[in-house]
C-alpha cells in the first residue's frame, strides 16, 4: 500500500512538471549557474567560441527529428523510466573542434569536478524531465555569458522540472572532465568545410 502511494505521488510530480514547462523556455531560464576556469574543464587558451557555436548547432541537428518543445524524461545510463514520457539516455555529447556541449545527469558527474556547494551533499536523481528547447537555450546562454564574454571560461547550468537533476555543460574538448564522462552512443555528422564533427551520445532516430 505504501509503495503504491509513493508511486502515485511521484506520478503526480511528473504531471505537474510537464505542465510547468514554458512555451518560451528562453523567457524563464536563469543565467548560467557558474562560469568555470578550472583546468579540469578548460586546459588551454585554444578554446574557440566559434567551435562552441558549431557544437550547439550540432546539438540542434542531431536532435532535429525530435519535437524540441516536447518534454522528455532524461535518464542516467541504466536508470529506469518513472513516467510515460519518451526517454532520452544521457550523457549526450555534441563535439566540434575545441568545444563540447554536454547533457548529463548530475548523478553521472564525478563530484570532484563540481564545487562542493553545487552538490550540497545531496543525492541527485537519475532522471528528470525537460524539453530539448529548454536545454539548448541553456547551452546557448552558457556560450554567450561564459565563453564569448569571459574567455576562456566555460560553464554549466542546472535544469530539470523535478529536482534540477539535469546538467547542461560547455567545456573544452579533451579536458579531464570530458575524458571522465563516457557518452552512451557515438554518431558522426559532417562538419563545416573539410572538417568532420563527432556528435557523441546522440541519435538521429528516437
């Protein structure tokens, strides 16, 4: 009986979270939670803001067959869905040149890569819900605020309608945190000119 009650409550939380997703995500998003200069995130002075813009475009292209305004349940690798929503497995990494845009559950991020105050010594849920439009807009704001205006900083933002369990990250390709987070899948997409960009953790299918 108690298990059924908990299940009902969790389902109601998901329903309310879905209703709370705005039609214009850019109008309600906060500024990036943190701009980061740690050598774990950015290891050289060669991070190019233009690469981050291209990585963001790869995000858009890789997920273009999905409805960007539709809420999805984002899952850590191995997590079980808790709703009837379509699911997207993380980490999802969109890499172009010196810059990588990442969608990952905080539960998957080794805690030493984040500020202690960020973790608040709490256990992050392995799932949360958001729309791709929301997450893409968050990445856009990180690039505009941290990478382009405060170079060579990178950054991250908490997202998710239930418990802010989804992290949107922008960091330098090849940095320690980049190497520590293995994507769930790899997909190749053509880059600009003669370049080939790798989109890590995305699928052109569902």
